[in-house]
């Protein structure tokens, strides 16, 4: 069933996440296909994965997060902040411009660190959350 309030929550969160992502890319600088592309994508993906880990860990530890808030934060904000399509284009551009070694390093670093910060955020929120 379509829920208008949830659609609005996801849209608002998505707008905020997309704008923050754009501001991070401007802050890092260097153009859309320069080296800053991979760096800004890595940064927002790490922040987003860590934040998602904290949220998931908090919920797992018993924090009650209303459905609209989850839609706003997890689906909207963090979904728009992080992006696999930017990751893919950054990896492809690194491969094309700088070769397999740098592209593979970027992919490995991105995936490994993203999973690590998610796990750390989950563990910290689950272990030390004030809602215990």
C-alpha cells in the first residue's frame, strides 16, 4: 500500500542527503572526473555506512525508531548520500586513466572500509547506546 507520509519522508531525507553529497564533492574539489570524485565518493560512503551501522545497531539494541524516521534517515538521507553508481564511475575512470592497480585498490579500499565502518558503528551503538 502506498503511504503518502512515507513517500514525503523519503523524499525529504533524499533531498538532504543528495545536497550534502554535492557539497562534499565541492569541498573536496577537482572536477567531476578528477581524483576528487573517488575521494568524495569514498568519504560519503564511509560516513553513510558508519551511520547506517549506528542506526541498525541502535535498533538491534532496542531503540524504537518510528517507521517514518527510518524512511527519512535510512532510505532517504543515507540512500541519497551514498551511491553505488558514483562508485562505479569513479572506479571506471580510475581504471581508464590510471590503470588496474589504482582502480582495484580503490574498489578494495571502498568495500573493505565501508563494511568495517558499518560493523564498527553497529557494534558501538549496540554496545554503548544510551537506550540500554
